[in-house]
């Protein structure tokens, strides 16, 4: 990771925009490699309200220097700029100084597409639903619970340096269905275990990361009966009250089969008591819970029809929106739609 001159890169398109960052696609003129150029959202810059985002960028760069380079589960940070006015490069007239990061372009699709694309009819929640919440069709080449286990692998790497990675929402994860590989493209919501406790709650620890994985990537509800049920993302709002989240998850468990209820309730109880002290403990409980859900889904009388519904929804990933990423749907989905 080094300081870079943006003149080295040629912008080629827009990849997306989130609450904090705008991301553009570009090509490195020196190597020919595709990269992602990330800066604070222009609206915040223009209003001179981007200081918190700049602080987040500094935290990301610091943690990456400490540990991020040791895992392939986050997008590699190739370089960063000094704080400067970058109007000429981006073709705007913001007139404010800010820092830009250059990252390796992630392969695959985001598990949650760009929210603005929802208004154009894009089924932005397809990735989250198909591959994490309702993985009804699973090629033998893809490991069981691939996203869940890789997120825990990543958390273990950062834990070794005293960090918990938060904000694990699906818009921050790119996934390759063909081999089950994922990469996190935003690790800005880092919390140090030795940091101050947020106002009105316990200090952050691994239970917070476990709750996010449970919230964003599991559900005990039965699979959709219609392809439209795979269109919208599920439960993507940030966690603001832990007790409310746990109560909502408990309500979802109520009508489920006893094995699912038992496995899910065990996890909720431990998170409520902040009883997890190692990710291996949560991994074991989570695997049991996901296995019980999969067994329930496979034993349903309409399992065959549900699998066909899943395959119909997966066809959406062949649309032009998804081809705009480093993603070839024909090869990536071959093991699912054969």
C-alpha cells in the first residue's frame, strides 16, 4: 500500500454509492488492471460534512497496515492519496480537500445491489436471498455455509489484532457463486476491543459481530413460494438496539420446527448474555442452526417446487445489471442451473 497519483488511473464507470462512499471503476494505466476508486460521497464533501468519513478512512488504512494485508477476504487496498482537491480527476467542482483510496476490483456480485438500482426494477436482494438466506440449490463445488464461515474467518484475523469488524451488511460483500468465494469491500466500521464503550451500551465485543452475521445472513422462515420473494433484501437496516433485534429474531423462530427453534434459541440466549468469547463457539452453534434449517427445508412436501422457484429467481443474475461487475453469470451459475 502506497501513496498514488490519480492521474495513473482512467475512470470507466460507476460501481455504486453507499452512506459514506462513492465507488468508481477504473483501469490502472501502468498495469492494465481494473481497480475501484473510493471517495467520500460527493454530497457530504460539497457540504463540508465529510470529516467523519475521512476519520473512517484513516481507521481503515491503519487496520489494513496492521492485519488486512494478511487475508484475501477483504479487497486489497493498493494505494491512497494525500488530502487534496480532486475536481479535475472526477470532473466536478466540489472545491474541498479529501482523501481517495484505490482498491483491487472485487470479483463477483454484491450480495445487495445498489439501492438506486432498485427503482429501475433490479432485484437487488437476489444475492443475499439466493446464496445466504435460502441456499436451496448447492453445487458440490461450493462449501456449505460459505459466506458465514468466511465472515468468521475474517473476524478471527482481525480479532488477532484487537479489532471487531462491524457493518457486515450484504452491500459490503461481493460473492462468486461458482466457487463460493467472498470478499468484504468495506471494513470501515471497525471497533477496537480496548476502545471506549458506546454511550448507553456494553463495549463492543465478538457478540456484536455474531449478531450481525445472524441478522443479515440467516432466517428461520420458510423459502419463498414465488420468485418475487427473492427480489427484496431482508433485514438490512443497521442494528440500533440489541434487545429489539433479539426479540424480533425470537418471534421469527416461534412457528418453526422444534429442532430449528432449539438451535436458534440457543444462539439468541448466548448473544443476549454476551456469552461468546471465541468465534469457534459461535461457529459451532451457527453451523448446527443452519443445518437444522436446511434439513427442515429439504424435508418439506413442496421442496422440489421450492427448488424450481429458486432456479427461476437465479435467472435474474443474467441481466445486464449484474454483468456490469466482474461476473460471468453463464459460468458462475452453471452448477446451479444445469
